RNA sequence: GCGCCCAUCGUCUAUCGGUUAGGACACCAGGUUUUCAUCCUGGUAAGCGGGGUUCGAUUCCCCGUGGGCGCGCCA
C-alpha cells in the first residue's frame, strides 16, 4: 500500500517551528517512500480560524519547499462526514448521548471506550499500551452539534486514506482514544510515529518567549529556507553518520523513522546561524545579491546603489555574512561622509605620528594603479619610508577610509571603492586629526 | 494525585554488549603575509544514581531521581 501522510494545522495564527518540523518529517517520509503528502486545514474553530492564517501556512510551506500532492482539504467542508460517523457510532452502540451539564444546551455525544486495554506500535517509541481503567469515555460531538477534534481528526484521516500519522508526542495519549475510534468505525488503524518536542533551555515546549518561534520570524531574521529546513531536520533525527549539512535529496534518501530520537531536543539558534552562513556562502552571487537587495531596500541609504559597486561588495562580503541583515554594516561602501566608530578612532588614529603616516600613505597610494597588489605595495612603501613594521598601517588606513575597525581585507576594500573615493576619505580623515 | 513517555559533552547528536565513547555548534589556543569573518590545526568538555543479567555494560532488565506530556463540550 502506498504511503499517505498529512500535515493538519489549525489556521489560527503564525506557523510554529514545532509544527513545521512535523510537516517536514511527514514530507520527508512521503518523499522517501514515494508516497503522498497531503495538507488538511483544520478550520473548524470558527472563532479563531482566519483566511489570513491559511495564507500564512501556505506561504511558509512554499518558502520551505514543502510541496503537497492533492488539493488541500478544509475540515469545515467535512461536517456531514463527521455527523454521519457520529450517527454510525450511536447506532452501533459505540457512542451515547448524555447531558454532561455545564453548557445548559442539552445532550452531547460521548464515545464509549471499549473496556479493554488498548495498545499500538509507535514507529519511534515502540509498543505503547494503556489499561482499560485508565481511559474514560470522551465527548465527540458537542451539545451544539459540532464535532470535537478527536472525531473530526480521525474521520478526516480515514476519508483522506492516511496510512501513517506522524505528529508531536504531545498526542500520544490521544492516540489510544483514536485507535479505539478507528476500530469502532471499522476502519484500519494507521501506523503512528510520535515526534519528540522541541524545547527551550528549561525543557519546556519552545515558545515565542524563547526567541524566534515562527517560520516568518526566521525568514525576517535572514535565515535561508534551505538552512532552516536542514537544521530542523537535525532536531530529533540524524542520518547516522557524521553528516549535518545535506542537500534535500540526501536527506530524503537517508530519512527513516527508526532513526528519529525519542527524547526532546533543544533549539540552538547559534548552530542554525552557523549553518545559515554555510548555505549563504555557497549561493550563486546573483542569488545572494538579490536577497541582500530585499533587506537593503528597507534602509534609507539602501536603494539605487551603483550596480557594479554593489555586486563587487556582495562578492567580497558573501562568505563572511551568516545572516542577511548584516548587510546593514556595508554602508561605508556606498555613503559619504563615512561614520567614524569612535572606539576604533581612539585605538588606531588618535596616536602620535599617525598623521604623517597617513600623509605618506596618501602619497604612495596616489601613485599606485589601485589594483590590489598595487595598493598593498604602496602601503608597504609608506611603511618602509616611515621605518614602521610591515602591516602596521593596515588598521589605521582601514579606519581612515571606512570608519570602522572590522571588515574584509583592506586591499580589496580600497580596490573596490576606487581611487577617487579612497583618497578623498583619506584626505578627510587626515584633516580631522 | 493517576497514567504514559524520556535520560551520552553546555547544546544537537553517533554508538544497535567489547571504541582511547566519534562528529557538529559554542568556547579556548595557534595558523591562514598582524582587523572581523570564513577556512585549517589543536584543546577543554559526556554516559543521572543504585541494583541486577553477562566474561564484559553507555547499550538489556528493575528500582530510584530528574524532566516532559496527558487526564476539557481546546486542538
């Protein structure tokens, strides 16, 4: 039988990182087994479900490249099925009506637990069992006629022909009830796999209070979809070799449920960031540049930049950019006058003898061809003329023309910025001393 | 309280009875013609405790301990 799995989110807000990981694992399982991955929108909570939230889910999945195989099923269209299932259970004696009180609306429908122990095999946790006396009957249809999660979820999984249910392990307790429901409905019980939770440093479920918790936030922060996908995959699963950065194809090929860990995993944003840097570094420059442009466009100085300069800067800075928003620090490449970092100035420029040194630098730089080796040579000449050690003028020059003490190689920076701009800035800095 | 689940470096993990317990992030030191980052090299760092089973346990079993989840006319 062909594998059919699903992702069944409620459209009630942002897409939580734990939910999308469940989606990823389902998707991986389907792709590895050549099966189908379906999307079901559980929008029966009319109060909280919104069309915007549906779009958010769709966008998050598209961004991450989690493709689904059939038209999404909206749970709200399945009311008749739910009703019929409830009637069937009522007729067969598996369910009964009762006024549990509390709502004042009359009878609700409860499912009658079979009175026997229930067990199932979990692909991740192994054999799980529950004694009859530890389970009680539960409501499947509210007194207002609407189906409860357990009923709707199981009925929809039956109509969609779901063969494997892969979800968070906060659902294990529900599974005993769901298994009973399947049997009462005369449907084959699917295979189950319960994923460990993603937790915070305190071991509690990871939430928005612990940092970025929603897919959209990670995107805004400058993480690439591939990096996030790859990282999330490694939370609770490993290929069993010392491999971490893998292509999607490699992950699909290696993914099996028996390699999923059963204990909770803690999110480490630093490792994600490191991985993101690896992904950004290997991007074609054009792709990297396009994404950088999106972030720069939000800045007051970030639009209408000179194209060839922009591309050169992207090329230069790509390998040292773990997160897109860091392109904010590239301002000095494009904007005059530069902003001086006072700490850097104090450390490198506010010193005895720096002014004549910079003047010598200016002289030799003005005579060179402004190629990288030419610039390097000019600096060495200035140093030799002053009797100072090799490389001693690199940092003062850097601060003089960029205003900051950190960045790419100074020869490359000068070459990219060009003669006119570089010398003008040097001049300005000399006059400030 | 009852039930279920979980337990290897700070973190993510490998190990399917025999290993100097490996890798990655982070951290520390050094190197890459003296910045920052990438990169390279090296280093610090782990089997929760107690019983068994076994020639031999991180690995299998039991009991503790710690943590998580569940016990709704929420999903």
